[in-house]
C-alpha cells in the first residue's frame, strides 16, 4: 500500500478491517450457503459461490485504484465480505458430500492446499512482479517513470491477473452449476398437520 501514499496508521486500519470483514464474510457465506442448499441443494451452494467470485472482481478493482483512504476502506470491506463466501458456502460442504469418509475428505483437502499454494507461488507475486518490472522498463525508456506510473502499473497487473484467474474460476463454477446434480439435501419442511401427527399433543 506504499504506492498509494497511505500513512502507516491508515495501512494498519486497512489491514485490521480486512481481517474483520473476512471473518464476517466467511460466516455470512456459511449462512447463505446453508439457506441456498435448503432451497436448491448443491446447485444453490454453487450459485452463491459463483455470485461471490463474480461480485468480488469489480470490488477488488475499485479497491486497487482507490487513492482516497475512506473509499479504500469501503471497497476493501465490501470485497472481503463478498469474496470470502465461497469456502464456507460451497467448497467445504460439497467436498464433504462427495466423500465417503474422513480419509477421502483429508485427501481432497490436502490436494486442494497443494494446488492453491503451488498456483499462488507460480502465478502470484512472481508473475505480477515480472510484468510490472517489464512495464516500468518500457515507461522508463519513454521517459515516463514516476511514483504515479509505478502505482498504475502495479494496480493494472494485479487487477488483470486476478480478474483472469477469477474469470477461469467463475467458468468452472458455471460448469458445475449445469453438470453437478443436487446431492439430495434439499430440506422439506413438514406441514402443520404432519407435525401434529408426528408429535401428538399430550393428553
């Protein structure tokens, strides 16, 4: 956040807000995912995850390009609230439904962590740094290098790469929405008459 000119206390406030909003977002994702599953089964969970990924892309861009501290607070709070729905709303419950025991569930989680860490190490900070350095070299050759140009180059590369991979993620969620059948966990609430027959009133 140095490239946006924020003070140290403002950076701390942003990081604190990101942690709090991410925690609340994870809880909200679980609530919305359970509600969607009670209405439409696994497809309801997938829809919540797809909405989270697609809705987080513009909010992340607004946060990256925001140079006003108060607007940065707003956009980062909204981003961390919405973009964190996916694990609690869909990934973990669907993985639990697809497995037959704790060992299979552990294998899926282990593979999930390996893929996440590997892709982050390859396509995260190293790739962003490489592309930003190339862009700054081009700007330096044109005599247009400065703090503002560095900030714009970094924000552009962060947003471009993040949007690309989130777009791929959205594509797979959309495919799952069409191909994955409901797990049969749609909750059917009993009618009042059935409830009376099941639980008779004491005499």
